[in-house]
């Protein structure tokens, strides 16, 4: 009986220990997590407060102070100070006033103008005339791939910058610089930038204003008393037609000497009975020799620049 009662006590004690061990282990883990400095504290959210998380930071190296506004990352052999990348926030909301609506429309128009800037460069400057004349020279010399089209466009671009530099300088001094300094508004800056281009276009059509009369009559507008009475939307297409006309006139004058060379070479080949030989193959070297002897590129560039003065 005593043996049986002792066995019963031992079994009861074992059952009690098996029930208490899990709670003791969980209590030890909770105490260890509370005392450990490197453990992460779960975010808590209270009423009226945002969720905050805490990241442990390693102590700065000896002789090196931690910079304000930076996080310290404990890495061996690497710099410990890492700059914080600023966050860019984009929010969409309803405008609070009419001024905000007007500013949004102005911003949209500005982005549209930037996307159309290459077209403005082609049509409102000397680029149109210069590029067409250079292309005529290439065709008159019977050249197919030399010089490449990209080279001709690059030459046209830099000649345009050279010719239009006084206009660009005026636009910068009267429009862009005061706008960046906050002295004038966007509307005043647009008017100040428009004026030098209008003067440039008027100067090119001074000898032949027929294109202006054409577009004014098509819009049924009254006869302008001064150049300021011509709207910009009338002036721009008139300037484009004028540039095309002048460029084609220059191209015709360039073609005349090279056409004479082609005719002479073709007649000589036909008189010699060489009908199957292409005349262009024989005339092209003579064209190049003539163009180089008279310094064709220098004369052409000089006359192009003078045509805008």
C-alpha cells in the first residue's frame, strides 16, 4: 500500500511539472525580450497618435560624431554614416481657389510649349532657310551620302545659333532673366520674348510683305497701320512661306552652274558615242573641282549669313 501511494504521488508531481513548464518557458522568453537592447519593439498605435517604429543605432566610431539627420548603419570596413534620401510626395486634390486653377493651366501650357520647342526652332528662326539651301547644294553636286544628313542638320543648327544669337540674347535679357529674378510675371515674360522674334520675322519680310497681305485678306482683317497691328498667328505662317520662297530661289541659283556642267558633259559623251555611260558619273568630279576651287562652302556660308542681315 505504501509503495502504491508513493507511485501515485510521483505521477501526480510529474503531471504538475509538465503543466507548469510551458508557462515558465514563455515567461523567461518575455523577460529576455524585454531586457535585450537589440530587440525590435513592435509598433503601437494609440488614439490620436500615428504608428511609430524604432530602429536600433550602433554607436559612432571613436573620434567620429554622428551627423544630424543621418542614420548610422553598423558595417565593418564601410562608412557608417548614410544620408537620408528625401521623400517625394505627389498628391492630387481639388483646387481651393481660382488662382490655383489658373496656375495649373499655365503649367500645362508651359509643358506644351516645351514639347513644341523643336518646331519653334525650325519655323521661327533661320534654320528653315539654311537647311533647305544646304540640301540643295548636296543635290546639285549629285552627292548621295556625303555629307550625311545629320552633318548638314548640325551645320544648319550652329549657323542658326550664330545668326539668331542677338535675338536669343535679347530674349534672355528682357524675358528669362527678369522672370527668374521675380521682377515680372509669366504673361509679361511671354510678351517680352515674343517681341524680338516678331522683329526678326518682320525684317526678313521687309522687302516682300505680300505673304502678310495674303494671310490678312484670308482672315478678313483690316489693313494694319503699323507692324504691331499684325497678329502673331498671321505673322508666323507668312514668315514660313517667305523662307520657303527665298530658300528655293537660292537653290535655283545654285543649280544653274552645275546644270551647265551636266549638259556639257552629256553632249560630249553623246558626240563620242558613249551613250551607255552615265553623264552624272563623269560630271560629278568636275562639279566638285569647281566647288572647291571657288571656295564654295565659304561663299555659301557668307551669303547665307548676309541674307539675314
